[in-house]
C-alpha cells in the first residue's frame, strides 16, 4: 500500500522502443497489485521514472509482471526492456533484471534479482521450499516453448530446438537491425563467380592462390602462405592451429599402421630409434579414423570429390619441434596404401601432407567446430531455459554465455550444412557425408573431451612444449573455475545443498537424458553430488561456449586462406603409389578456382568477430544484483586482463603468434557472426578475383 517509484530502462538496440502501451503489476508475498499503465513514448536507450500508487498491501516484492498491449496500430511491434527497478514506500530498492524482447501483445513475469536456490540454509539467498515460486507458471511456459527435437537432416544424439523462429529473444541484435544473412554474401558471390569467372578449372600455379583475398590478408595468413610446406609448421598446427584437438601421445603404434624403425631412421637420426622415442614419450599420433567408411558422394562443379582417413606419426625432436615422420592415407594398410616418408620425393611427401590437411579440414569443421561447440552448447541452452528460473544463480551465470546460440545454430543448419548448403558446395564430405560424420562425432563425445584439463591429460599432452592452446587455455579455464567457485560458494552452503536443489538436478538430468540420450559411455553426469562437481560442470559449459569456440573458430582465415594448407575438397583420389606425383598432380587434386573462392569467403566470415562483440567476462546485462557476485565479476575481469597481458607478452617471441585465446578475442557465447556486406564489398571481391582469373584465361 502506498507510493512506489518505478524505473524502467529500454534497450539501445535498433528499433528496441515501442508505440504500444506498457503496464506493470507488482507481486509480493501477499499477492499482486492491479495492472497499472506506464504512460510514455518508449524510445530506445532511455530510462524512465514513474510514480505508481497501489491500494493493497502486497508485502515484500517478489516479482513484477510487465504487460505490452497494442495501442493504436494493430501491427507486430517489439520492445526490448533492460530492467525494472522499484523503490517501495519504506525506501527499499528492488531490482528486476529483464534483458528481453517483449514480442507482440503479451505479459511476462520477472522475479526480483536476488539469486534463489531451493535448498540450503541461508535465508538471504534461499527460498522456502513450501512457498509457491512466482516463476512456476513461466517455467511451465518455457518448457512448452523450448522443446527437444531431432532435426530432420541430423542423426541420433543431435537434438535441437524445433522452432527457433518463434523465439525472438534468441535472435541477435544485428539480426534485428539489418536482417543480415549468410545468403546475402553467397548470393552476391555466386553472381560474381557465375557472371564474371565461370572458372571451374584447376589452378595453373600455386602462387596464383595468393592473389585471392589479397586485400584482406593478416600477418599470420601471410606467414602461413610462406611456410605452409615446412615440416615443422605442419607439426606446429596440430598444437596451435585451428584444430588443436586431435593429436595425442603414442605409446604403441596402431596395428593398422605398420611403421618400422628402419622406415623412419633417416628422420630420427643415428642417435636414437623409434622404440626408444616411443618409450621416451616423444612420438605422437594424429589419427583420422572418424573419416573411415565415410562415403564421399559429393560432386562439386560436376566433378567427383574424394576423402581419405589418414594416420600421421609425429616426432618431438631435441629442438622441441613436432615433425611428421610417416603418413598413411587410409586405415587399411597394403600395397595400394603406401606409407609416405619425408625421404620420399618432394611432391609425394607434399601431397601426402596436403591430404592430411584436407582430412583435418573435414574433421575440424564438422566434429570439433560444429559438434563439440555449436551443437553441444545448444544442449546446454535448451536445458537451461527449460529447467532453471531466471533467479537461479546458475541461470544467471550461464545466460551471457548462451546468448543467440539457438539462432546461429538454426542459421548454420539452414545455410551451411543442410543438403545443398555452403558446405556441400566446398567440402568433400558433403551430400550426406557431413550428416554421417556429425553422427560419429557426437557418439564419441565424452565428458572428458569437454573438460580442458581432462582432455589434455587423456591425450597425454601435459608436458609437450610449445602447446599454446593448452597453456593459454589452462589460464582461461582456471580463471573461469575460480569465478564459478566464488559464485557457487556464495549461494550453496555445502554438498547437501547441491544434492537437494531440485531445479539444478533437473537441469543436469535434462542434458544427460535428452542432450546425450542417457549415454553412460559418454561419462556425462546425470546428477551432481558435490559443490566441486557443480563448479567443474559450470566451468565446462562456460569454457566450451566461449574459449573453446574461439580456439576452433577465430583462426580459420589465418590458416585456411592459403588454400593448400587446408583444402576443403580434393578432386583426385589419394595416391596409391610412390614416385608418380608431380606439381601438376597436386594442382589437379586441389579444389578448383570457384570452390577455392567460395571456401575462402566462408572461412573469412566464420572467423570474423561480431559487430556487437561482448568479450569473455564483459557482462553489461546486470543479472546478479547483490554486491558479492558483482565483486566476483570484477575480480574475474581483472584476472582476464592479467591473462591477456601475459599472452600478449608471450606472443612477442613466437614465430607465429597464438592470438585465439587472448580474452579480448574470446566472445562470451557462440553468437551471431556478422553476415553482412560492408560498403563496396562486391567490387572489392571482384577486384581481388580479377588478377588470378586473368592469369587463367
């Protein structure tokens, strides 16, 4: 009862204001007030104050309900509300984080910002389990909207939201402001290629490839084009390239990879042999067995494409370089699957390495980029929205790291890896092969894979030198872990409070049951029993959606812009004999001009940071309203700034700087890549294409 001061903030996004009528109801422990209209013109980036008088005594406030009603024009008009603050007659401030679009004519309930868990004993943060949660109705509604659904072109264990177009709040601000889409670039590019080039020929010279995208080179891409064929750089990429996830220590050679000590003697030198190096832990393996039995049915520009499932053996030499010493371009040894060696003729060895890089492109894009980040993050997103209310501390922790995931995944499916999509136009495993590879990749995902320290240990890479992904990633993991631990220990008072939190347990179980189809072999937990297990699980989710995504995304243009270092397809089968490969053989096997250009535009876009970037730890949306969590956030940001300085100092002495896990370059979430065309883009691309194409004419 009395006069309440109400403050409402409208977001700064383009078209975030509204001409509709906004009303509010205050809901307290004694019930809710009548609906009160807030008369105002709702312009973007404004904060408005209102005096609201209510007659009934609602008691201590628990939530507010916002109403959006059509005012004059019966049109679809959206409004983005950032927050509502209410000061009661006795002077107490209540904060209600919103940060959401209200779409059409609707009403939504938002809880007070204090974090709440349904367990524990601390009265200032824990709700009474016997008290009805004002968010229960909204939770039921969310479960009816966020559904587990098998995408029709995907496979078992690849569950996805079934109708993301209805979820306006999952769509990015850039999408709302300019409707940017991958298709815009591709339609322009397609026009340019078809009308200006029509070149489906092979490249005539390797050097001609450098002329494509010459206007957009980076220091790293220039260095890659210069040293791509050096054995030391080939090995370097397994640790610090765009896919540092495959290599592992080799204790015993696979039975299907009959490399003898005599074969590699010239590579190892006279002071050691293969058995000694295996025993000393200096031999490593990159095995692309996941590609075995993937049928290459794809045809690009009316030419059949080919894939291989190579096995590559690498040696850490006394100078701590990782060098390839044997390559087999298949999983079945025999006369037609020779083992290529550095001592073979130059073009035999070069082509063998190119085939490994081609296999790495297929596995990187499909397994470690799409499955291990995008699709895994989607599982976390759906379960979080279904099971955790807005005032749950884990929801508050995760929501900045799940922003726009469903939207970008829907777009990715539609434009990239659905049948006929971009990946079908550039990748050897297109036309159904991507589907099968995704299935195999998802079936092999384990909890250990998803946790950086466990993954590094499982692959035996704790001590290999110059593994920058591991070193930088470990600093990021530990910073996230410390931040998460502070939050968890503030809201939970012991292991029992974790075990007895029904919303938390429902969330974890939903991910295990629906997201991972109750796969016991995955090791993904179905429940959490301790505070330490909760800290690890939440750290894993945040790391996967931010740092891990950056590690496998941001360097794509740097490493793939020189196409022979990562060809997306091969239009000749793998060599079945030694001594027959020439430079012309290599040129005939590599992607044609059109496929190269399409692939380079694609990786350029996939590498670009969003226009409205929110780097790791930057939380402009204030979901935590208490002082202690806000202090933890500040400490987290300070730690990330320190890590950024350390990484930049280390990069001063690195031949190829490793930039991708600098916190400044890590996006908080798997968010929208800015698929927009900058002014003059089309003409710039055509100019960039002109020189190499003229050479081909």
